[in-house]
C-alpha cells in the first residue's frame, strides 16, 4: 500500500488525473484551425497562415489544415 490509500481509490485517482491531463494538455490543432479560418475569412491571410501552420504542427494527419494553409499562401 502506498501512503495508506486503498488500491481502488488510487486507481480512480490515477484514472481521473489521466483523463484530466489528456483533455487539457494535448491539442489536436482544432483551436488553431478555427482561429485560422476566422482570420482567413476576414482577409488576414498572413495571420491565418500562422494559425494553420500551428494546426499542422499539432496534427499533421488532417488534410483540411494543409488545404487552408495553401489557400492562404495563394
């Protein structure tokens, strides 16, 4: 036993902490993508390109991020 905490409570505490950290700490680029689209729609193409580049860095598997990034460069 660790610090007098029962195993079942340790398990649930660890599960909660992992879920909390996973929800808060790992980005998939969604917010950067949304910010990029907003900047793109108002004509701020350089700003949008920066957001899309960040989104790509966060998640390089989403083709839409690359498409919008390309549109901003055109």
